[in-house]
C-alpha cells in the first residue's frame, strides 16, 4: 500500500477537525500533519499537537527557509503545512490527513499529485452558524469574517474529488473512511505499484511452470 495525503477542506465549522480526530481514533493507517499558525491557541489547544503556534517572525523565517509544502493567509492569520510533517507521516506508512483551506489544498495537490481531495459541507447554513456559535471559539466579528470566507470557499468545490455532507457525524466519518479505502485500491494508484507486484507474480509463475514440467 502506497500512503497518500488526504486533504479535508470545508468552511470554518464544517467539521474538519472533528472528522480528522475521529478517523485518527478509528484507523491505525492514518496520521495527522500538525500545521503551523500565527493565530492564538484556543482553550484546550496544545502546541505541537493541534498546531505549532508561531509568532509572525518565526513563521516568516520558516517560509524563507522553504520549510513549507504550502502556506496561506486564512481569516487574516498565516497557516502552513511543514514538508517534514507530511514526510514524517508518509514515511511511517500511514496516509496523512490534513485539515487545510482551499488555497493550501490547491498548492498541496500540485506538490503531491497523489492527494485525495475531500470537501465537507454542512447540511445547511443555519446548522453551520449554530455549530460555529456553539464552538464559542470566535467573537461576533471573527464569526462574521469566517462566514464571509465560507461563501468564497464553497465556490471552490469543483476542485475536489469528493464532497461529503457532514450531517450525522458517524455517517460523515464512515464516508470519509470509505473514500480512503477506495482510493487506496483505485486503479490509478495501483498503477504505481502494479509493475512490481506483477513482476513478483511472473517470477513465481515461472517457478511453478518449471515445477510442473519436472513433474510431467
Ligand atoms: P472545523 O475544524 O471545520 O472548523 P470543527 O470540527 O471544529 O470544524 O466543528 C465545528 C463545531 O461543530 C464543533 O464544535 C464540533 O463539535 C461540531 N460538529 C462537527 N460536526 C458535527 C456534526 N456532524 N454534528 C454536530 N456537531 C458537529
Ligand atoms: P482554525 O483557525 O479554525 O483552526 O483554521 C482556520 C482555517 O485554516 C481552516 O480553513 C483550516 O482548514 C485552515 N488551515 C489549518 N491549517 C492549515 C494549513 O496548514 N494550511 C492552510 N493553507 N490552511 C490551514
């Protein structure tokens, strides 16, 4: 199995973090790429687990050094995926789940063409606002800013390979999990390893033919 990046995007409050966490709990073959951000930690968020929380200067330095596979300004803050985080997970043989915005998804899909791009949508605008309000992570102004960005982000849906409605959480998690399973055995991906697999089979078959000839 050749591991690949699984990119989750959605409007803020669409359920990326919740679904990524559920998948990490359910599956041993996935890992998470911890992103960098210049935004402040929310209550309960841990540096190095939820994000690497950097100052704007630290972020700029990492960008200058070429440490990011992609980065973007989202809701007025900088967010970026470290190349070494993606490689850390992929080299451990696990698919790498990434919770990134649409600008970052575009850049990452260029850098890693084997990425599976999944867009999560809320069942309705009303539900999205209710979930964001319930999360209590933003004040009224930041909330409006996130909703305005949501309108732009929804327009990018055609760039994604899959769209999953996050109505009931267990159903949405199961859908994303099925997508990972189907992608892992899709012909396009198998083509990469097909020659090696078939090569081994051909050698075994030739041995079998010789055995059969000796018996015969
Ligand atoms: P994102 O990471 O996309 O911004 P979150 O995962 O933080 O979104 O989800 C936003 C809020 O909605 C959180 O409080 C989360 O617990 C809640 N939530 C996510 N998915 C569902 C769901 N299917 N049903 C009910 N609440 C949900
Ligand atoms: P939040 O502040 O709610 O954690 O995330 C805000 C937005 O930033 C979300 O759309 C999220 O997907 C995006 N984001 C988080 N990490 C990254 C990243 O590494 N790169 C990019 N481009 N966007 C990210």
